[in-house]
C-alpha cells in the first residue's frame, strides 16, 4: 500500500531517478529488488552511452592544439639542425677531398687473416662473404661505371641485379648480372659454384656459362665441370668447409687458412682425392674429420705444427 | 576541385574525416581499453598522426589507416603497461578482475542498449537524447518543444521503462 501511495506521489519517478534527484534508498521503495539491480546496470550503460555519443568538438579542439604545438616546437629545431648539418657536411666534403688528393687512391682493400671471416657490403648493396686468408679490392670511383672486384682466396657473392658484375682473379674472371656464387682462387686452384642466376666464367683459354647447381673447377690447368651442387650456399658460410673430389693438398691448405697451424706433409701423399667437410670452429674435430677419413695419422709437434704420417 | 576536397591535408577534409570516424574510433578504443580517458587520449593522438601523414594517406584508405594507427597506439600502451607491471616488484592485483567473457558481455549489453534507444518512439527518443546527450534540463526541453514539463517527464519515464524491459533480459 505504501509503495502505491509514493508511486502516486511521483508518477514519473524514473525521470527524476535518471537526473539523480532520487537517492538509492528512495529509489528502492519504487522498484523491486530485481528491478533495482537492472536499473542500476541500465544507468551505467546510459552513462557510457552518453560518453560515447558525446559531441567531440572538444576533442577536435585538443587535436588542433596538439598539432599546433608540434609545429611550433619542431620548426626552429629542424632549421637549426639543417644548418648544422649543412656546415658539417660541407666541412666533411672539404676534408674528404683533401684526403683524397693527399692519398690519391680510390682502391678499397679488405682482407681476412687466418680463421677470420668477414661479410662486406659493397656500394650497390651486393654482399661479399670473405673466407679466411682472402682478400678483395675494388675501385670506389669506378664502381658506378663498372662493378669490378679483385679476389684472392675464397669468397661467396650475393650480387644485386644491375649492370655486369665481374670478379677478377689471377686465373680467370667471373661475370654475372645478379646472382649468388662462390669463387675460390688459390694459386693453381680455381673453383666457381653458381647458386642462383647465371654466371659466366672465363680464363685465358675458355669460357663457361654456369646455371644454379653447376660448378667449374680449374686445377693445375685441368678443367672439370659438375652439375650436382645441391646446397643453397657454400657450407663455409655456416662454419664448415666442404670439398668435393679435391686433392688433399688443398684441403690441408684450407685447414691452414682456417686455423693458425702448419702441417708437416713430407710423409704423406697429398694427391689423395678428398670429399667431405671440416668444422671451422673446432680444430680437433676438424683434424679428425679430414685425417681419420683418409687414414692419415696426425700428431701435434708443438702449438703451431702438426706432423702428418701414414 | 573534387581532388582538392579528397586531400586530407585540406583542413576542411580533415575535419570531415574526424566527424565521420571519431565516434566509431572512440567506441572501438573504449571497448579495447575499458577506459574512457585512455581512449580519448589515443583518439586525439591517432588524428594527430593522421595529420602528420596526411599527404601519404588517400581518402579511400583513411578509415583503415585510422583504425590501424589507433590499434597500434593501443598495443604500444598495453606493452608499456606490461613492462611497468613487470618492474613493479610488489604483487599488484590486476586492475580488471573481469574475465574477457565479462567484458564481452558488457559490449553486448551496450550494443543491445543502443539498439533499444534507437527503437524508442520518436517522441521518447527526442527527449532522451536532448536530456542525456545535449545535457538539457526538462524545463529547457519543455520550452524547446512547446510542451509541459510533466509531458517531458512522462516521455522520459516511458523511455526508461522500455529500455529496462528491452535490455533487462541479459
């Protein structure tokens, strides 16, 4: 009865309630427990709806203020910086010209010592991975006209597409457009493997075109072509030197290139043909994998020399 | 001329883009954050970013650009919060104990509520929106519509009864 009487007092109590004119205690008198909870939830939902639907003029004003503030703080700074840069760039250009004139060379030379690997980014973003005890050089100034790299030792090339890229060695040259290939140029051992694209190999007598998986080797003047390379890149990139049908002499040379050691080879036959690989990281494992496979005994005479015997 | 109007670097176009998408973005952010203040901040920063990149965004890509930026800003803040939380050595309770399920229910509730508001009779909706969104007192509404205050209160009361009925089933 009481409920009804209040209800009659305030016919449209919900209009007062949403305006906050009725306290929670009072409101409870109007509605059931269940309704009370439901209305409270509704109130929260409406409050959220109000916020989500509220006009965003104020937000837009703030955005414009932020944009304006950014402009003000940024502009003078940028100008100062530009000026400073301009001066320092000018200064370094003068300096560079000076140094160039004094030294008078544009040749860049990069080499690796025994056991050292380097990856070199060339001016056109081509990459050269230089194996140990090797050397490349190129002419900075002529690079834009001619991509030409001189190589001694072994290197793996990832060449960016563009004009012809030439690797010159004492034993022949390798010409490509854009590709991946490995070149070994050591004394009388010349070996080129093509991993991607097309590679042209030339020495003073012959020229070969290599496609992926193909390789050519010139050993003591003898030419051999193969087309059974299944790797995606030379294994030495991953820390392993591998060989296919190579006289043991070159494998031992490669060991000497990777590790700071010498081999006494007087007692063994170096012409045995070796196919396999050795680790570039652990000498003991490397020695075992080369010499146990070929039946050769090895003994450390001192820190630097290893004596080989049958 | 049409091209000029499509250029977001044009302040008028920029404002138009804001008016078209700001509310949706705010809603999107709110239901991610569950925090109106943080949503408002990210909303502002999103449009500042759009202005910075206005020459790189084409008119037909602007919507997805805005939502992507807003989402990225949201993720950055969340990542930062995680880092901060990790560095706080004391065990602090997570601010929301609500399960994702609960939050989802909240969103569903909200969607249902909005549908219910849209479903009000025109007279009820008019009063409801003038009061809740435009923040007008019943007396002002009465004057504006040329009806009695009692009539305004009646419409408001009726609107809330219907909303209670429609969303109360959740």
